[in-house]
């Protein structure tokens, strides 16, 4: 088994794109049901959602508010899972409910273990 | 109470208190002497009371005798330490004032401190449970052997080794420092929970012992929540969880001591007082920002006390299992989660999820699949129940599955 990081990218800033509290509750259930299914296979390692604030530090002491180069692709959170290989990881990631929304994406990255 | 019943009763209630106080006073390296003196006290009581009848206040009598025996021991020790071995200087001066404090407060403090000494991460959890039963609960070696389905020698060896190890590690009988409290408390709670499970799910047919294991675990946990320094949200959640489970104790066994499955339990035998206690501690557990696995399990256990099959119940149970599995995976939680999914979402979704679990050596896995396929594809249901039947190790399990199989073929015959 290898570890993979799933990065969730979606627009978490544009006001009119944010779900109503009722809808948010539906999304939370979908998300928890999906993660619960991964955890039930003993393949969940960890993960967190991220708040919308952020700072970006750049070369030459440049610090900017808001972490996002491209607002539509803000990182909303991450999850680390265990999978047999890339295919397995992608299969699990494909159930992620944020993929029901246009423009959203899940990036799957393998964790590199020091050799 | 009759005389012959008094001594075992007192032994169960008082042995652990005297041992805790004496061990605390002597230090862990002399725990065996503390145990010997305590046992000896009960022997003296048996002999004296047998001849002279019961004293007016048996507990005070026991404390007095224990005190005197302990003082004699300390004095003998002090003579050796202070007069014979002063040049060796390997031990600090032992006070010649051998006061033994058997006040309720000191008894309680000593037992709590003992709990932390015994549930020390340096010894195995099996050894922790054994020592807890012996020293914190006053169980006889034979009773412990019975609970673990093993013999007295094995238990004696296990306890001996555990004590050696604790001595070698120089474990003090004291409460951990505030900075370490949470992590050490976690180890104590883990042991208490194992102790409870040992009673609740044990293979031992001895119902009395099983029940006592559960109640002892609850008593120890209660001591923790009643003490200011050890009363934290996790401890309350654990106590709540145990109350909810224990509320079904009477309903879980029939007259022959066989297990009665949840669905077939007489809810009239569920203990409402225990359920409300569970609710009380669950409320108390809800402060602080940490949600432990005990919180989630207590939540699930709460819903188990609500028999009606409502959508709300299963949605809540599903979400609690989703979160529990993210904190700690176990096959049984994975299977229960999938069952809750079938009730909250749909059987079809649950079948897809169940097949991913692939727990092909677990009879409950096939039992779950059998249950999920039922009424969707009865042939598949039967296939799975048959696989479960081959794998199941208990008689109750076999009987339950056979009954299911009979019911399905009956249904097929009618249709």
C-alpha cells in the first residue's frame, strides 16, 4: 500500500457560488458518506478542510492576502488515503462528491517516501 | 447477611481498598507484601469471627487488624533499615511513625493513583486488565482465570511478570503531572474499556462474572469522573457508553445463558435507569473541543437504546460510524457502518460499499451481504448466508444463520 494525497480544488470564495446552509448540509453528508466508505476499507489516513483565509509568501519578502492564484481553483481541503497503486487511488477519488460540480477538481498525488 | 456470606462480600469490597492504601504507603516495590498483609487480615478475620462471631463493625475491625499488621511490618523494616543496614544506605530513612491512613479520602486517592500505576503503557493491556482485576477490583485468581478462559497458573505468571516489570520501571503510585494527565488518562480509559468488553462480549458462559467485569469497569470509570483532576470529557463519554450498553445486560441472555440477539431482545428488560445515566454522562462529556472515539461510540450506543427503526436514527448512526472509522478502523465498525448505510441510504448502495470491504474471512461480512441481498436477489442472499455458516465459530451464530436460511426458503416456497 502507498499513500496518496487528494487535493480538492473548487471555488470557495465567489459569494454567489457558495451553497445555502441547507445545501451545505447535503454536501457534508455526501462528503462524509464518501470518506466513511474509504475509512471502512481501512484506507483513510487523515485529512482536513481549510478555511478561506490565507497568506502567500513569495520571493523578495512579498506577502499577499488570499492564497489563490486562480480563485476557481482554491484548495478547499486535502485527504490522505492508502491505495494499492495510482489506479486504485483514482478509483477511490472518483467517488468524491465535489466532482458533481462543474469546474471542481480532485488532484491525486503520490506521497514520495524517502529512499 | 449470614456470616459465611459476609466475608466474601467484605473481601470484594474491602480487599482492594486496603491493598491500595498499603501499597501506596510501602511503595510499588513492596506491593506483594501489601497483598500478603491484606490476605492475611482476611484469614485472621475468618478464624476469629468463626470462633467469636461477627464483631460489631466488621469493616473497622478489618482496618484495625490490617493497620496493626502493616505497622508491625514497617517497624520490623525500620529496625532493619535504620539499625542493621545504615552503612548500605541504599534506601532513604524510613519513618518510625508507621501511621496507616485508612480514611475514605486516602482510600479513594490511593485507588485512583493505583489505577494510573497499573494502567502504565510499559506493560501489555492483557497484564493491565489482569492486575486491575486483582488489585483494583479484588478478584480472586480463579475468577480472573475464569474470565480469560485460562488456568490459575497462567494468570499467576502473568500478574507476577507485570509486577516485576512495573517495579523495574520504577513506577510510582501517584497521579501523573497535569501536562501528562490527558495521555495517561487515555491509557487508563483504554484499559477500563477493554475490561468492560471482556465482560460484555466475552466467550465465557459465566454470566455472573461477565456482569461483574462490566460493573467493575463502570465503577472504576465513575471514580475518574468523580475526581476533579481526572474528570475529563472522554472519561464521561466512556462511562456514558458503558451505561447505554449495560442497560441491555439482562435482555442479552436467555434463561440458559445463551445470547439473545438485539432484534429479538425483550425491550421490557432494558434498564431505563441505566439509559438515563448514560444520557447524563453523555451530556457531561459534551464540553471541550475534542471528540474522542468514546464520544462517537456513546452516540451510537445511545441510538441502540432507541428501538424504533427511524430514518433519523440510521442517518445519525451512519454519520457517527463515518467519523468513528476516520479515528479508528475496525472490521466490526466497517460492517456496522455499511448496515447503517443500507438503512439510511439504500440497500443497493450498501451492497456496492460492502463488496469493497472484502473481509472474506469474517463470518459477519457474509452475514451482512446475506442480509443486504435479501429481497433483492434471494439466491445471492442464500449463497452468502451459507458462506457465513461455514465461517461462524459460535453456536449462537450458527443457529441464527440457520434460522435465516430456513426463513428465506420458506418464503421462496410460498411465492
